[in-house]
């Protein structure tokens, strides 16, 4: 009997629970039918604090329990749930496209700022594993570019065998130099990073290099050997990249200025006359010249001369030897106030030691201005009977060289009160005597005969 009563109680309890469940379902259905769902944008605008309060009420959590949690409960919205579902369903596609996405990211033009230029777009082609090496290369090239900007116009900064070089101080611009001059942090002094001065048009053609915004002129680069690898990092204000050691050595070889020994040609030599003939062909006038000096190495030659019609019109040429033919590759040297820098910019592999030690430009305003005074005084002193006795005369500043038709030669010098005339044995004798008067003498006035 007792078991029967307990069984009836259980049936009644189950029935009562079922009624409560049905009632709660009805209440929930009525709420969902009465309330309109929020749009995704409206859902985002819902106060996050109220969401948390609702969660706390539903779970019957006390304030103390919430404070004990190490992290707040995550905020949810319809967009994040939708995106989460998409991520789960598209995991395979995302993995397949991972490599492609990396490639696309690397080819997007990025902003890169270095010393000496404004921000320019370059291809981000840097190996992230070489972050430390890139930091060194960028810091060194920034210092080198700043130094180049500061000193190019007031000093003779050139490229020598591909490296930046201060000709005024006869010293290569390296990390030691930049640290000494205050352009570079001392921590880079032993980094092994080189400062190069190369034509950007040459560098941008190398495999692995990306440059943007640069012109074709000489540009500052830094170069750093990658540890345990056969390649170099190349950096500049316009970009850079990684090149093989073979390419690095090849481009430096292109700027090599050593083309053999330097010699002076004698007037009666075969090559001397060939060079004069090629200059004549270049000018297209086929006139006679008073040649002053021709020097050459195994690749280039420098010639200084004037037309016989006017010894005061002095011109300088650089010729290049290619397959046995001399070609004029640089003219107007006599007009350059900074001759070494101008030539180096145009012919970066030219050995500047080929250039004469004197500068025509330094004397451009005094060439032949006292010519008549010198001739009149020679006539008065009985050295000549008239201008018809003169085969050659040219002078600059206080010095003149005269060759008579009978091949007697004189060096005239103004000695602060009058002109004095010194007979010399040859043009070489005249050069020696003129050089003895000072460091910057106009040796170009002496006819090479």
C-alpha cells in the first residue's frame, strides 16, 4: 500500500514538472514573437555592460564570483559568430592560400625612409630572418648618405673602385671614418659594412634588387655580407635587396680604376699621332693642333691641346680604347672647376691619376692676356725682330712659353717689376723650371715639342 502511494506521488510530481516546462515554453515563445531581432549594426550598438548583467543573472553569479575571474567573459555579437563559423568551414581553403597571401603581401609597395631622400615606395623584399643585418645596413647607409649630402659640394667626394672616397683627404669613407666624424654610432664601427658609391642604373639591373625613385647617377649604397651564406645585403635610400657574392664582385670589378701603368706619350710615337687623329675626326674640322700633353693607361687617355690658329683656346679630352680604336668619351674638361668630381661622375672607372696636376679652369681668365706685352718687350730687347719670328707663344698668369721658328725656346716670367726671359733647352726643361716656381703652375702653356 505504501509503495502504491509513493508511486502515485512520483506520477503527480512528473506531471507537475511537465506542466511547468510547457508553461515556460509558452512564455518564451510569446517573448520571441513580440520582440523583433536586432540587425547586425544595431547589435553592435548594444551596451556591452547590459549583456554582461544578463549573463550574470542567468547564471546566478554573485559580484564576488565575477571579481575572482581572471578574465572577463568574452563579448559576442552576430558578426563575430558568423565569422567564426566561416573560419571553421573554410579552414582548408585558408591553409591552401596561406603561401599565396604571403607572396602578395611581399609585393605590395611599402614606405621606406632613409637619410638623404623623402619617403619612397619600394618592394618589401627583405628576408625577416636577416632583420639584424638589415638594421646594420640601413643605419650605415643612412650615415653615409648624410655625409655625402653634407660634403659633396664642399669636398671632393668620389667613387674609388666602387667605394665612397674623400679625395680631399685621400681616405676611404668607411664605418671608422663615419664614427670619427660623428655620423655613425660607435656600435657599427666593426660591423664589416661597406659604403659604396655606384650608379643606381647599374645596381637596379642586378637580380634581387628593387629600387624606386632613384635617378641613374652615383648613389650611396651599403653592403653587408650575410653570415654563412654566399650573398650580400645591399641597402640605399631607394630600396635594396640581396645579391649573390658573384654579382657583388662583378659590379665592383666594373668600377675598378686600375687599368695598368700610367705613361706619357712622346710626340713622335705612333699612338700619340693616332690619338690626335681621332680627336681631329671627333671635331670634324681637320685642323692642326698645338698638343700640350697626352697621358694614358691601358683603357683611357687624356689629351690637352689647342688649335694652331689660336693657342689660347685650350681644350681637354678623355678618350677610351676599345678594340684598338680610340673614342672621345669626355670633352670640356677645361671648363670644370672641380675636374676630378666631374670626371668621376661621368666615368666612375676612370683613374683620376691620369689627369694632369694643373687645372686650366684656375687660369681661364689670364690665358694670353699679356701676350702682346711679352712680344713687344722681346722685340725691344732684340730677342726677335718681329712677330714673324714666333712659331708658338702661350701664357697664363705671370708665365709664358715661346718657341721661335729657329726652335730656340724661352720661358718668360714676370718678376714683380718686369718680364725676364730664360732660354730653355727643351719643353721638358721648361716644365722643370716652371714647376720650380710653385705648386700650381700653368704647365699647359708649354708646347709638347
